[in-house]
C-alpha cells in the first residue's frame, strides 16, 4: 500500500508528562517552515469519549476546536505553534474508538463476526489515524500517542502503529520515541537504563523506533549517545537531545540545532532545507527582551494546577510579546476571596481576569473581585463564567437586585440574570451537549469591542450552557452596562462592556483558544495594553500626589 501522505508516530516511555505534545508541535513547526503541509493529532488512551466531563484537576483544561470538539489540551499547543485550526479528527480517545466499534456491531456491520481488539479495534484506530492523511490537505501527519509504552491501555495503539508501518511501506511512516535520561546527583551520572528498557518494551510489541528523543537536564556526551544508538537500534544522528528549556517556544530552535527535522525528512525520503523561522524568532526576541512588565490577577478555582488555564496563560505570553512587556500572572483562588480581603489581594494588580469554570464553588469570591475592580477602575476581562459573574455583580450592586444570580448556582433565584438556554433544559447527558465550537458574533459600532477587533463580524469558540438572560437586558443597559456583541441568529449576548470604565469587557466565549504565536488574540493584546496604561497612569498620579 502506498500513500502520498507521510506519517510520524510519537510515543513515550518511562513516564508520562515528558512533553510529547511540545516535541510533536516543535517538529511540525520545523516541517511547516520548510513548506510541508503538516498537522498533528492526539490519541488518548482513556475511556472517556472526550475530556469534556473531566475535572480540570484530572487532565488540565479542556480545549475546544472550531467544529465543537472538546479535546485534549495538547491540541492547544498544536494550534499555537502551527497557527492552523484543528478539528474533531485531531483528537481520538479509546472511549470514542470503542463506542464506534460497538455502534457498528449493533448495526450488524461485522456480519456476525466475533468482535475483537485485533482486528476490529486496531482497524478503527488505523482508520482514525488516516482520516487527516486521506483528506488531501496534508503532506505529513504527526500522531502523538498518549500515555506510556507498556501501559495496558496503550497496547492497541502500539499494535495499530506496528500494522500501519507495515501497511504504508518503507519511507512512509516512522516512529519517534521520547524518553527520559535521569540524572542521579548523588552519583553525578546520567542513566540510560530506563531508556533501554523502554525501547525493549516497544520492540516486544513489534515496533522499532527510528528516532530517539531524550529528555534531559544535562548535556548528553558523545559516549552516552553512542551507547543509546547501539542498545536502541537507531543511528547515532537519530539520538536527539531535548534539554530543559526556559520556555516551550525555545524547543523548535533546540530541535533544529539537534537536526531532528533533517533526520526525520531523510527517513521519510523527503527533501530538507533551512526552515523559515523569521516570524517565530521575532516573537521570541520580544518575549525574552521585554521593555516593561505588568501584573495581572487570574481569579479562578482551579489555580493549584496551572494546566487548568493553559490557553489563558499562553495567550498572555503572546499578548505580552506583542506589547513588549512581561506579563506576571498572579493566580488567586476565588474560594478564599472575600469582601474583607479583596482590597488587600487585588490593589497591587494592573489588571484582573476572572476565569471560566463550572459550579457554585468560589463564585462569591469571583463576584467580589469584579466589584472591586469595577469600583477601582482597574482593567477587567471576564471569560465565560467570568462574564456572567460581571453581570451578576452589576445587577446586585448597581441595579439593586440583591439576590441576582445564575440559575446554575441558585435554581430559584428571584432575579435569574444568567439563565439556562431554552434548548438546554431538556438535556440529561452532560458530555458534548453544551453550546460548543465557533459561533458568529456581530459587534456594535462605536464599542470598545469593535475598536479592538477592527471589524463587525467575528467568530469565536464557546463552551457553556448558561447565557445572559435577555429579559434583563434593557434594565442592565439603562444602568450603564452595554451588550456590545450579539449572536445574529439567536440574539444571545456575547460581549458586555461598561463604557464609563477604564477597560471593562466580559465575553461569553473563550478568546484564549484562538491565540497563537503568529496571531495573538486582539482581546488579550488590548487587555495587556490597558494594564500597562493603568500602571503608567497610576504611577503618574502617585508621583503627582507626592
């Protein structure tokens, strides 16, 4: 079997969290920068159909694509590096694989055959892997296999890789194995044994790695590389060092120095040339050489795990580089934020972002944060639930609707300024049933949003069930909070602003999902600029008072 599309499989050994997603994204960036149409997909070994119902503490944030797929956060890295949208086809879980096979069995598509892991599950995996390649849109498909080689749940994926390498033929599919070279400080030695055992486990499944990428804290000497090449059946030039970097955005250049792209293209029988990383390196230059800094508070209830807000943190890096400032993000747990300590916790900040989330825990703290920054004229950005908290705070403290709330938090609230969408009221299943994916929004002429986006029609990604209740819109707008972005079909409010405020914007969607290195999101760029202006003006006022 021959194909025009080339396939690269990225597996991991020894331990998870080695950074397979960053290595895959960095390699894809180098290939893209040489003119190859490249995409990346993630195969996740858990049985959830998607991460949509997972607590962020379990698996980090849930990333959403334009077509409404709730996916692994690694897809965020893929988009941020490549500036190419991903889709449902870019993330496949074991749950989805088994669900598909069982549905086919129920429809009688297997003609009475006994349904087994091999060939039925592995065939389904192979089909999913090749969907993107068969589309004709890509020259190279990189497939990252989640988990660790040797885990029970990863075995069907490794077997599917073995079969695909055979099916596709020489030079059409290769395997990159990412592993750890631990450093024992007591002995002052780098240890290769875990890598040797990881490769042995992979080979026991019939798969031989073509390239070895070694995560390490210290430089790998030649003798270690030679030893790894010999014991792991790879060429010495295919032993790639992946040393710890100060930022994930350094990794493409580090992989370029190591020759990862050259080795990979040679094995795929493709031509290589110097990649054009001009724009990427300009971003890095601005990111590493800021001319100032701002401190922005991130108010959330999952702040103990930074991956819970991964896309927001990365969007601040992009917007910071665009403004040539370092953005210091200070995480503040909303559960411990009260009216009594709000000033103490927030007064030193130059901007505040109230993060998205679900459920009632920590809600009153978020509302207090909004109240404080609104009254103190500190730049504010509310995302999804953060926007809803802004509406509730305004309704309570400006309109005088004391018990105003969302029906998500208080089903019997007297003033449901945030309410469940009508189409959601009959839904029982939680997975994949929210308002998901890219939706249209029209911006009001003369609004801050229109000024920020510099166009009237935008499209942004959503992930929520509850909405601004239009029954209260007239009352809220008369009091000074304006709806400046609306969905043209449903009339649902997408953006709220307070024009009298320094910079106060709440959005029902998730702008962070669309921020990339090449295209920092305009909302974040404007918010960081507003924080910088606030810092400069506050400093000027303080000096004048002295």
